[in-house]
C-alpha cells in the first residue's frame, strides 16, 4: 500500500524555505524553525507571501513533491510541479469514458448521498436526545428522503442530468439541516446555507478552507495513478477546473471535511473570535485558527477505517489514493464498476 507522506503547510507570511542537503528548512526572520527530510514529503502548501529558493523548487520538481500556492484565505493561486507522468492508454480510456459517464457518475452520487445520510444519522444517534423535538424530526425526515433518493439512483435507469439533479436535491436536503448539527453557543457560528467565492459566514469559511485542502489531496491522488484531473464525469469540463478531482472528493466531503468542521465547532476548538470579516463581506480564518484547523486536518487524516471493497484498514488520508486506484482499475476494465467509498 502507498505510504502516507507528509503535507507541510506554511502559514507564516514572510517565512523562507530552502534546501539544505536532502532536507527542507523553514526559516522565519533568519532563524530556523523547522527541518524535514525531502523523502518524507508529499507536497508543500503555502499560504500568502512565502519565499521558496530556486534550489528547493528544483528538488521538489525532480522528486515529485508538489508545491501549491494559496492566498491568505486559502484560495488556489498556482501549482509548481515537475513533468506529468501518466499512462497514455489509461488517459485515453478516461477521455472515452467521459463521453458516456453515467455508470461512474451513479457510483459517485451514491457514495456522496450515502455518506451525507450517515453524517445525519450519526448526529441523531449521538445527540438526538439533546435536540428539541422539531430539530430531531427535521433531521429524521431528511434522512428518510435521502434514503428514497438513494434507492431511486440504485434501481432506476438515469441519464446524466437526472443523476446531477438527484445529487443537487440531496445536497439541498443535507445542508438544509446542517445548522441543526451545530451545538456551539456562539450565535455567530450558525449556518444559513452554502456561500462560496467568497464565504459569507464562519461555517462556510471553514468548509471552503478544508474543501480546498481536500481538492489538493484528490488532485495529487489522481495524478499519482496517471489520470488527468481536468477531465471529469460528474462535473462538467471548464478551463482551469480540476473536474475529476472535484468528482473524487464528492463522496469524501461529508466524512473528511463536514464532520471535522462540526467537531471543531462543537468542541469549542474554533470560536467566533477566530474569524475575520474583510471588505465585501468575505469571512476568513485568523492565522492562529488556521493553524488549529490544519493540525486537526492532519490528525483526521491519520484516523483509520476499513475499506469495505478492498478489505483493508487504511488511514483516511490514503482514501483519495485508494479511490483513484480503483477508478483507474475500472477504466482499464480490471473491475466492472467504480466502487464508491462508504463510511460506516
């Protein structure tokens, strides 16, 4: 099984990164703050103005370490990577499948809806007795409706538009009751629906920040098995958009990100004071809170779950790579269908 390599996040503006032998060295104000062997790194993610030496860029490109540049709010700016490796026959199979993607899209949608439903059902089991009757009833009705959408996707023949419609209806149901899962006393930490580009409240800022990190991991996973992250199945192709990475993350978002957001807020690890509102209404994490979230994200990726299809136990951080491998196997006709990842 692939080794879970480290992703290093640099959040201190003005920090400098350089290569020393076979090590990455991070300095702040001329003082060494961290050192790590290059062979243990999978990628670097830099927030804001960070200096990277040419020697380090060259070493990362040569050894397959991706460098990702984000702005202070976590929005993607650029990637630095070496030559793209990939199996041309696999990519041709991917492009051909993208012309008739219904079977793959059905698997992605089933995985996403099942995992959204699992998040709601877990909340009812853990905290249902503490909820007021109306809130518990709303969540229960949503889980019932999600179950009916799942059965419809499983049993009926769908075209691509109806599958996208089912995914959209399920997302509206799920996020329609997401606020009921928040148990923080801070009135500013309420959720009134998804807002993005920019996020307009604290919960959306957390979701968008972590979704960006998950997109990065999914893109790396796809490229590691030789797939083109720009050509997707559920998401339509657009210039500059990693459509297949967005596809891959759909079934993972409820478990890897949404549950982590709820945990951070409900355990009071992140509070209303940890957010800043910028001109135009955009809400972003403070520098200190960003570090807290990144540490929790790294710990979350170390948690292990059994992969039902493979019969193996693996860290959550490896799930994108396992799913990318399964998608590649399906496109090569080694397995009959793409098996989504279900959280239990």
